[in-house]
């Protein structure tokens, strides 16, 4: 007599059958278990250029005066009262605070798991979003390359397991320039979105997807690169689809919206142990030319999402033993440039220069500000208008690559980088580093006398 089967039982059988069809190829997942001791990089790009002078405003001294003079009406974050900045500490004797909407990160900062790098960015004067993002993600300021810096990291790292199911994940609908020319990268906004075209919300749609995968596996039976690529895609699809629903650990609560969803997707894929080495997340909306707000308003809402998302991600990946995923995860947050010191007439801020970066993880020397503070006096500003860049963003990324990811091929990851100058942001041992040779200095002309400039004392006065 006919045997009845529920829809749930059928779909569970489909998942098992898909995995069975993958056969020995799913040993890729087992081999990826060798990656559980590998460090993971999560690169978050804030697209649009965030206003770091409101994220990390000066709290006192001459620079506070310059800040208040330039932001008289709309953009000033106060030092006391409602909406006051949260004191962080000093950088080159100048006290700084954290925007109040970033309060969810304060505990991580005080427990030394998160650090801020001020006045950093790219030593290139472009104020074009497109050009700046392209240069930064290619790792070649002022030049266009044929691949992204993360691509070149994955291609040159010598300590990765030989087989990885999912080495690079773009937790958005498209692949960023940093992963340009990396064929093994997978872009997906979430596990449910990683599927064949067509609806899978209905029983008929899910059944069709199952038979579609079965037919494709029968097609890719050769030894060509196309057959291998096809089977690898189907294997990855089988693993992701088998993940099922996800409940964040330790009561972690991600914010609603695409940024929180992307962070949750990355956390889920890390815990699947499918070999994720690098994950990227795009978070847009930071081009605040109009109605930016100060302690409250539009940008404050973005900062709230950013802070709550990062805090939830840290909580979700925290654990003990093999479940302490945050111990081997480093998150870096960057943007293409900052905003101008002076507010504009539209209650916003315009394209600037110097920016800031966030570094978070279980092996971060947090609880302090890094970099060199250039000052906000008019003659200290870039082009007389913007926060200057004193730390190359590649210095921060290079330190993470060398000390956490074990890749010292900086001459290939960042062509043109001539020095390795770690700031001490992350823990770890330096592996041997290769750099682009520095160009020879110009010939010196002896005029018969020397001019000496007085040294600048950057220490705090007693």
C-alpha cells in the first residue's frame, strides 16, 4: 500500500540526498575542519564616508575650540549634558570621546577587545567615492589593479589548508572590489538567498530545486575546470542549505536591517566550519551631506546599528575551547575617507580626507586610541579644510595580515608599500615580511650650510 510522507520528511530527504550526491567531494568540509585554528578576517566597509570627527570628537583643549568653532549649529557633539560624548582617553595629549550612539561598544573597549585608529586613511587626495573605494579595496592608492587586496592575500597566504569549501564570503548581494578576481568567493546576503533562481517558498519550488541540482550534478562529471567549478558550487550550495535556522549564542541580539543580517550570516558560516578565511560586509548610507544630526538624528541611527551589530557579533562568537570563535576572529571597520571639519549649509558635512578605523576581536590590544593626532588648527588641516591622514590604512591591515593571518607577502598584497610599521593593535608574532623596495632618494645638493628644524615634542606636558 502507498506510504504517506509529510512535506517536512520529503524536504529532509532532499537535503540528505543532495549531500549524498556530493559524495566524497563533501570531504572538502571535513578538510576544512583543519581551518578551525586559522584566524578569520571580517572586513566591514562603511560606504559613503563617515564623519569621524563626530564619532571620535576632541573633548578639551585647543582642538575642542576649533571643533566647536567649525560646528556651531548642527553637528556638534557636546561634552556634557544630554547626548554627551563618552570619554575614551587621550591621543597625543588630546582627550577624545565616543559618540553616544556607540555606547554598546563601550564595555568591549573597557575590556580591551576593541580599539580605534584616528586620523587614518589613504594618502591620496581624491574626494571621489568611486575612486577612493576602488583604490582602497584594490590596496593600491592612486592606481587601478586587476585584483583586490583580499584576493591577493588569499592567493599568497602559505598557511591555509589545501582544500577549503568556502574560503571567502561576501555577506551581501554582490562581491566587493576587495575580492575582485577571486573565483572561489561566494556572495550571499543570507543562507536562504543562496539558491537557484526561482521561488523556494512553496513545496513545488523546493521540489523543483532538488531535481535541478540532481540534474546539474549529472552534467558536471568531467575533469575540466568548468566541471570542477560546477561541482564546487553545488557542494557549497548543499552545505549552506543544510544549515537550517540559526539562533545566535549567548543571547546576542542583532539589530534589524541588512547590516545586522549580514553579521549574523557571517557568524553562522564561521560556526559551520566550512573554511571561511575572510568575510566582507558592506554597510552603506554614510554620505551625510544633508540633515546629518549630531548626538541624535540620521547618522546617530547608523552608528547605533553599527555599534549594536558589532557588539552582538562579538557576543555571538564568544565561548570556550573550540567554541570560542571570537578568539581567532578579527573585525576591521573602514571607510573611503572622512568628512570636512566645518559643517555645511544643509545641516550636513561634505567630503573630507582623514578617517578612522575600528579593530575588534579576541586578540586585539584594545582599550586605547591608536595613531598620531594631527590637530585641527587651520594650518594643520589637509587643504586647510579636512582632518589630515597620519596613519596609512594599509599599516593597520598589514599588521593584521602579518600577526593574525600569518601572511608577510606585503609586496604582493599591497604593491608599492615600502614599510611595515605595526602599531601594536593586535597580538601575535611577526612572520617574515617582504616589501616593495623604496625608491632611491633624490641626489643631495650641498649648499655649504644646513638648516635644522626644531623637533616637535608630542609628549604630554608635565
